């Protein structure tokens, strides 16, 4: 059979796949076909399970099976995959997903032994492998087939794919770095990426392709091209309607170091796919350069998902073409034509495969339902016991009967029935009612654990468990600029831990725009302290991938305002990683940025409310000076949690005493600091606002008002020991001072103090907030003054609070 490969015109001869690398032997080909056929049957049954109500939603990998068999053959222990939610055949072919596990995920089974990817937290098709031991230490990843946790937002797998591949550079160029921990094996690992053709219209795809091409990392990208993005054809997605044409500019020219190896191969050509993947993977692995395999002519037999039918938007001609070019049909024909198997033998193989899939489905359903049904039996017994002597017997029996009539009751139904029973018996006192109430509380606690655990690390390496170390000052401690304090901190961190690496715009040669990394690239090398392009999303992805693979990245976003470019990746990927893998994966990325007061609309913002509410799962540290920032960096580098550290822009040239233990001091998270004792008003703030609050406090003191000033230090977590409410018990008045827009971070702070801490009990006056204007900060010093809270604003607001309480003592100020 002649292989119709279409390699990049720029590919060199040694890059072209050669014959002889296809799977050897009849048994190997038949085993591949069996896996692909089982995968297809799982998709068909999965759709039925959704349509009959047993599952909530289904999205499947039918039409891509044969290409994924080939990719699986090139995937070795130590490699990583970051992919697309249609890669079930790859997972099965590589032996890291069973049919039972596939159905368990479809049913949202919360038992991690049944559904190891996410314990029911993610919809089907979203895969992950266990990278960590129970104590948070890495398993020996060099011996495992590794899958970084998938996520749904289109192309969001791309940024971390860059980082997963980039880690291999570290492990190759810094020998021995990964071997001891089992996180690398000399840098021979490939990061395999997969994506659908329509998702290639996303900016994240192009930013990531560009970044990987610049870095020249061992990344092998597969594009499953079935011609549609749900119902929208590729002509409306991609320039020229041809990804290979658009990507051709990334192709490697002869003699060039940069660029990609580019190949296109049809999804139905089994031998060509196998030869292509094996040969291309060898190039990527050996030479550490990226490649793209554009898998064309994919079909999608069941359409995009169970939410709709593809017959609504595909023409009869297209549907007929898909039938003729179905990859399983073509693979079967190939085996018969080559004499590898006869029709009768394949019929029997398919019958057995269908039976295996049916049995796996039944086993997964039984395992999923068993604990729920046991809980239901317990609930029915408890309500029955309660009904025996209750005046509400009829209502209790009706509630139980309604539950038993449900075809497949869920835990939510059990909770509803339990509350109905308790509501029907309000005011009754009996051991049976107490038992029911206790059972319900226990189940609520268990289910909160099932669905809400592991937002952050729960091991001894949690940032909340790092032992604080106070700064120690010599009598002759030098007074340095703030950036010099940070420089000493980063120098110590890079020296003590070879896994630490810093990256970002201007971080390398310049030492960052504020020079906290000054001289570090010369001292530690361009790999560990590196410059990046202006590409915030992939700076974050670069760091996430490194951290997943055991390194300790500090990734810089030059200004806080520019965090918005990366916020989707931070929110959808980094913040949820520990949670959506039930603690089986971690990425302790430190995002370093700076913000608040400077000059101009996009260098002075404080979008803290948006950040706070979009990055739960990431710690947010807001140090008021660089010594505090250094303490947070040291704490976070000793922990397994991701964090954002926002430095104060105006602090780099402010003088601070250098602690003698700058490399060892550690600041605890969630512990506010009282900067000024007072008895009249509690003022809560952070970062740059503290300076103006201190100035205002001096003026207020002259007016007979003593304000207590509290630096919250971290917003996530916030005041774990409820120290602010203790201040409120003394002052009975609170002002939240914040540079964000009205109702931004200030509403979060107020909710924490008044609701979470119960501070409303102690109020003698209305709680107040003082924030910036609703618009972005205007340019220049006067623009800053009238856009953001200033010293005079603080004086007026605090004075008005005291005048409200005692107008005789405090006459009008203005």
C-alpha cells in the first residue's frame, strides 16, 4: 500500500516518516482495532445513557479513534498529554483508562477509585492521571503515562502544554534535576497536545504555537480536523478554510533552527498514521523541536455532543461522505484487504467487544448506584421510624413514597426528602427525629467533602501549614531600596533550590523593569532567569506546565492591569487544578506582579474584586512593602499552593532595613497585622492605601480621633483567626479602604468581617467603604488624586463617622 503522506515542504529528509515503523504483526493490529471498536461502542452507549436520563451530558471521541491509536503508539512513559475532550481512544489504547472508568465519569461517580480523573467533578471526556502520592509528593512520573488535567474552555489546554514541554528543556540542560524526584528522565519526554480544528481559531492556540516555536520545545501537537465547530464549518473558522495552509508559515526551513515540523495525514489511513506519529515523535524527542500533525478528514458520527444532532447542519452529501470515510470502516477494510483478518473473524471480534462494553457499563452503573441506594435505605428506615409515633405520619409516608417512585433517585433527592420530613415534624421531640436530623447533617458534611475538598493543598505542604519565621535584624542592618530587598530574597531562593526559575517580560537581561532580578541571569543562567515575549497567557501556561512537572516557577506579569490577559488561564486552569483532580495534581506557581498607584489608565489599576472572585483556589497576597513580599515568597516556595503576589509599585525606591535572614524569613498567610492601635474606628486596608491611612491617622489624632489601622496582608485567605472582629468589638465602627471600584474588593472584605466573622453584632454605626471612582484612574498626579482615595478622603469619612455618633463633640469639619 502506498502511503499518501503530505509532510511540510520545509521538512528535511531525515524528518520524513519512513516505512517499516508501522505496528508489527497481525495481533497488534487486531488489538488496536478492538480498542478502537470498544471506544466507538462506548460512545454509542454513552449517548443512549444520556438520552435515557442516566447521565447528564455526553461528549465523545468517535471519528478520531484510529489517529489516537497511532498517537498512543508514540507515547512513552514519562511523556505528558494536555488535550481535548475527545481523546478517549488514546487513553484506552495507552492503558490509562478502562471502560468501567469511562462510564463512571459519564455517571459522575464521586468515588475516586471508580472515576480517578476527577471523582465526578468534571463531565466526561476530561481526563487526568494521578501524579501525586497521598502526602503530596510526586510519584515517579518517568515511569508513568502522564495526563495533565483537561479543561473545557476551547484552546485552554494550549498554554500549559507549552510549559509541560518547556520542562523537558530544564531536565535536559540541568542533568540530574528531575531524576531523584522522578519528575524527569533527562529531558527525553514529549508533551503531546490535542485540539479540534475549530478551537484553532482561538487566540490561545496561536499564542501557544508561537511561544513553543520560539522556545523550540519538544511538543507534538495533534489537530483533529472534522471540518466543524459544532455547526460552524471550517470556512468560517480558519483563513482559507485550511489549517495546513495557515500553519505553513511556521514550517522549518532547511538549515533553520526554529520552526515546526509540519505533517498532514488523513484520519482513516491507519498505516500512514502509525508511521507518521512514530517518526515525528522520534524527531521531537531526539532534537527537542516542536511538530504539528494535522489529522485531516476526521468524521464525527454522533455530532458535537448529546446536546444536538449533526443532521441539522450537515448536508446529505457530507453525511454520506462521513459514512464512506469513517475511520473504523476504513481500518476494517484495510485489514481484510491485507489478509490480516477475515470478515467472520472481525464480526466475532466486534461481537465480543460489544459485550465487553455492555458489561463494563453495567458494572459501572451498579458501582455508582450501590452507595446511593444504601443511603436511601437508611433514610427510608429513619423516616419510617419517625412516622410510627408522629402526628405527621401521613406527610412522612407521602414524602417517602414519592422518593421510592423515582426511577434513579440522586443524593439531592435524599436531602430533599429528609428536609421535608424534618419540616413536617417541626416542634416534635423524639429520638427518631434527632436521629434523622443527625443523619442529614452527617450526609451534608460528607457531600460537601465529596464536592468541595481540595480547593487548596490539604497536605503538610499547604501554605497555611508553613511555619512562620520572623525577620531578624542586625543592629547595623543596612537600609536598602525595596527592589534590593527583593533582589536579596530571589538570590537566596535561586541559590538554595535548583528547581526555582523566574520568567517574564524583561526579567532576564534587564532583571525586570524594577530590577528585583538584577544580575540573576548572569549568575544563574538564561534558562533559570529568562525573558519572554509579550504574551501573558502563555507566561502563565509556561509556569503551570513547569510546576505540574515538579519545578518551582516564579512567573511575572509586568503590571497588575495586564493580569487580565492571563485571567482566564489562571481562573479556569490553575485555580481549579487541585480541586478538579481531588488533590492528585498540583501546580505551585507563584505569579509575581505589581500594581496600584503609578500614572495612567493601564498602569495604575486595582481590579482586585474581579481577581478575588475568579481565582478561588489561588492565594492572593498584598504586601505593603518588599520585606513583607519577601516573606510571602519564601513561604510560598516552601508550599504546594499557587499564589499571586501583588507588590506596591511605589515601594521599589522606598528604603527598608534588610533582614539578616532574608532567605529564611517566612510570613504566614491569613494573618493581619495591626499597624496602629486605636479605640474609635477600625480601618481595614492593604497595600498602597496603608500609607495614606497612616498619614490620615495623624491628622485625625489631632482632632481627637484614634483609628485602629489593620493591614490584612492576604486577601485569599482572609483573617483566619478573626482578629479584625476583635478590633471591631473595641471600636464598634469599621471603614474598609480600597483602591478598587465601588463594591469591588471592599464588598468581599465587608462580607468577611460582618457576615463570616459576625462583626455586625458589634456595630454602633453604619459600616463604610472608601473606594476609587467607578472609572479607571486618570493620568498624572491630579488624576490619581481625584480618581482614588486620598489622605483627605480618609480624614473626612472617619470624621463623619465620629460626628454621626457624637455631633456635639465633633462639629462640622467642612
